[in-house]
C-alpha cells in the first residue's frame, strides 16, 4: 500500500522537536507522498528547503486567508520566483474563511482573486480553503477555474449543495479526519458517496483534526501523516470499497493533481 497525504502542515511548531521521527512514522505507515501548502510567505523557503531532501514532498505557495493582510505590492513578484522551484506544484493555501474572520472579507477577496490570477498566469492548480464563505467563494472561483489546471478544495466540510457545485466545476475534494467523527462529521459521512473515485484525495491536515477512531489516542492529541490510513479506512467503509483499492486510487489522484 502506498498512501499520499494531500495536506501536511509541516512548518507547524509542534513538529520542530521530532520532525525526523514524524517522517519515519509516516513512511513506516505507508505514507510515501506528501503535499505541504504555505499559509504565509515566511514559510515558503523552509518548505522548499525540506523538499530538497525529502523524497516525494511537494509544495504549495501562497497566503492563507487568515493572513490575507500580508499581501504587499511585491508579494507576487517573489511568488513567481518561488514558483520556479521544481517542488512547487500548486498555488495555496488560498481562499476565504468567514468562520474565523481574522481578516475582513474585502481583504480576503482581494487576496484570493490575486492568487487566482497568479495561478492562471503560472498554469498551476490551486489548493483551496473554504469555510462559511460559499456565497462569495463560489462566484469568484467560477470566474477563473476553467482556465486553471484541475484543482482541489481541501478539507471539505460543507453542504451537499456546496459539494455538488464544486464537483460541477471539475474540482477534486480533499477529505480529512473530520469524517472519523460521527457527530461533527455526520453530514460529510453522508456526502462521501457523491465524490467520484477520480476526484477524491485524503489528507491529515496535520497537526489538526486528529481522527476520532484512533485507539489509543496520542497524549499530545497531535495529528500526523502516519494516521492517514485511519481516515482512509473510514472512507472505504462508508463508500463500501476495498481499502487497498481506494489507497491506490487516491494516490493516483494525488500524483495526477500535483503532476508528480
């Protein structure tokens, strides 16, 4: 079995002390492909440096909506330079987040549209963050998405209407350990059947969203790529599919999406 984690936030401070062990744990548990998006510009050089020594680690460059006010006049000139690195395979993590609202909607929308323009220019897919913002997110995205390579809505936790709208745009859907929570993930567990095999990716979003089906749970409550199979097992059960077969399918989707 070869697994691909389509979101591992490796620059998070919780991984600083034992990063090598986290990687070893991932490999031991069949996770051989990793994608790590940036949330702010200051993380990008660290991600690129890691990608030069870690096999099959691919990187997204961009500014998360939580940090949208960091966007400066020269930001995109620097992102264009970073995009030349061979490990850069997407623009992201980008989008809108009206749940936290750490930045005003107007600032978020401006940042989002400028990143979409960049993806269009560089012909790179986008790695999308969407939360409580569909009424703005969808029309903005729809204006660009048919001119951008196939992209992904990461950590999908939305409604049936939202899912079907994203699928109509040709997007892939990333599913996290949210689906392992029978209470919080109830709607997602019902919707998972609607995602076509060739559009489904799995992700830990580590260190966040640790799967509820872990037994025993780590004392730190920190999620890691090594727990990706726990997520896949729940998805396979809900979709009534073979785990090994679904692993192969989602890894193939990862390598196609990120061109690796």
